C-alpha cells in the first residue's frame, strides 16, 4: 500500500521513529562487532570468523542504506529536496546484501539478533521506499470504514 502523503505528520513521525531505531541499532552493532563480540569471534573456527566479519559488514551496509534513505525523507519533509528528486535511483534504498540463514543460524546469539534486526529494519524501510512509487493509498482501516459507509 502506498504512503499517504496527505498525512505528512504521520509520515514524519514514522520516518523519525525509524531513524531513531536505525541509529540505536547502528550504535549497538558497532559496540558489539567492534568490541563486545570480539571474544566470541576469536573463539570461532577460521571460516566462521570470516562469515562473522562478513555479516558484520552486511549489517553496517544495511543500516547505512536505511539511514541515508531516512535522511533523504527528512530532507523532503523539511522542504530541502523535492519528492521527485527523492525518487532518483541514486536516492532510493536499493537491494540489500543477502545473508544466508544457515550462516546466521551458526552465529552467536547477539550477533544473530543484530543481523536479524537489521534485515527486519531494511525490509520495513524497503516497503516504504516501494510505496513511494505506488502513490497515496489509504490505511487498511480507513478503506474498510469507507466500504462500510458506502454499504449503509
């Protein structure tokens, strides 16, 4: 469903909430992958350490793409950029790096949680990005209410 641009306050609140979530997750991932997870990583077999390092880079990539997209949305909301400029392919979210579920499953609990959280945040943001191309669409609740009103 498309993002209803007739409700800019809702859009702004959603972007701000996602931005806060992304920044907190980025800080948590940095702390874990740079320091906290060092002992867990060092205890792994060599190939598992490589996979761990690759996944930490994928988490960072996902989060930085999400943050950049959200900053673009904030610029549009602030009138610093047009909505059509935000649709330029260079400002779109793009494709996420792929993570193999089997590799994630073999990671330590906290690493697995961070990878999965970054995937979930990217997916939610990707839906918003895709919705921009679909145009304004009402919320499901509003659509049901309008159908009920028509049938009365």
